[in-house]
C-alpha cells in the first residue's frame, strides 16, 4: 500500500496537485497513522486466529488538523480515507451529530435508560476509522454528549481523524455551560495529535480568483457557469446537509467540504430566522445562492429573511456565489425597508471582491 507521501508526490508529478510545504508537513503524520492502523489490524487478525475471540485492538492515536479555509485539510484527509488500510467512514461532523441525535431520540422512544450506549455500539460495530470534516460544536445538545460519545468510540478501537477551522481550545467557545464541555477538549488533546496546517495559500479562494461570483440576469449561460463552478469546487457532489436548529431541520440541498448550493427559495422561502442563518453561516464556508428574484411588496417576508441571511454570511466571512435577475442595487427598489436593503446590496457588492473574506 502506498503511503500518503507517495500518493501526494505522484499527484504533484502528474499536475493534479501543486506542491505546498504546509501540506507536505502533514504527510508524515498521516503515514505514521497508516502504519499504526495497519499494524493494529495485523495484530488483531493474529490474536483472533489464536484465541478465536472478538477482541478489538486499541485505537491508534488519531489526528486533528486545523487551519484556515481552503488550505487543503479536507483534501488530504480524503486522500487518506480513500487509501485507508482499515474499514473507515468519511462524514461531515454536523451530519454525523445529526445522526447521533436521531439515534438517541429513537433509543429514548424505546424506553432505554442509557440512550447513548447503543449509539456508540452501532457506530463502532464495523468501523476502525472515522474521518470528520469540519469539527465544530455550536449546539448545546451536541456539547453535552460528545465527551462520552468519543470516549466510547476510542474504547472500542475507533480511530478519529478530523479537520477543523479552530484550535481545540476554541471549540464551543462562549457556549452555554461550556465548563461541562471542557473535558472533551482534553480528550481530543490526549487521543489526537493536533497539527496546525498553516499555509498562506487559500486554494478554494484561488480557484475563484478572476472568476465573477455574481451573475445576472439569470439565463442558460449563467446557469451553466454556476454548474461549472460547482463541478470545479466539489466534483459535482450530490450530498445534502441537514442542520438541527431549535428542533427544526434546515436543509442545504447540495453540500460538500464546506461548500453548499441552494436556491433563494430554499433559503428564504421557508420560515427561517436568525438562528437558522447563523447555523448555516457556521457550517458553510462558501455558499452558492441561485435564482434570486425581483423583490418587492409581494415578497416582503422573503426580503427580510434574505437581509438576515446576507448579514449572517457577511459577518461570518462566508464566500458567496450568486445568480440574480438584476444587480444588487436593483433587486429591491420599492416597499418597506428599501433604505435598509441598501446595506444588503452594498454587502453583496463588497463580497464580490476577490480579496474579500481572506484570513
């Protein structure tokens, strides 16, 4: 089996990747982990063959790779996952926690006293490696269970690799009852090797450099252009992401590696509020908003939601690609709140700058 260093070198040689010293510095950590997992797997087979038992090997020390948006963290993790020597799963952290919460609810409906234990057993049953994209904790329900959840997975021999935009000490920063969450941070530091991928190059931003990010009017050409941007950034991924916000499902129809794609009506045609848009802004690093219509008195509620959405994206420094019937300043020219919408138009214009949202 090739090491990640060898795979990376081959892709640099064939022009698929360009060499990056910060990315190259992480490769030995992945190579070490690949070796540890392979050795543990061999040991397990030997023990089972001799004892006829079902003992699971200890989890290898995993990895926590953090750094700015677009530095290549997810790309490296995906390469590692694709070449894993053990049964593995790659999943966005938000999506994983949604699955966990759903399973906890199902266990509660069955009247089980310990609703987390069967979840741990189910997740660990056939896996040796879990790869999480963009670990971040924003929901108190998640914050209160991740410590025991991960301890249970580690005890059952599951190794974790995760990417994040935050150093472990900043997870769930300023969250409610954060003191109850702090032991999880210590678990992360103990069970995962923490590495800062500190590249000066934002490859995600670079792929948009020189490319317009706001398209009007809406026609076949603009739709084709946005299709091309989506294909370039995600490989035409078809995953979805559902966020649980105060008991509501907020679904992004297309999502991959922090990049989401949705229509104006997906985002603003439903009764979403500030909390929903803040959750989207926290989960997404680039959002493609399609088919922004002419706005006016007849869709004033949608206008208010759109204003709130853009404010949330702007404050969180989320990159936006959009298609609309007209330029930002001409989207909403009559009706209540026209003056306030001028700020939204200004922000949409500012967010088109190629250097906007740079770390």
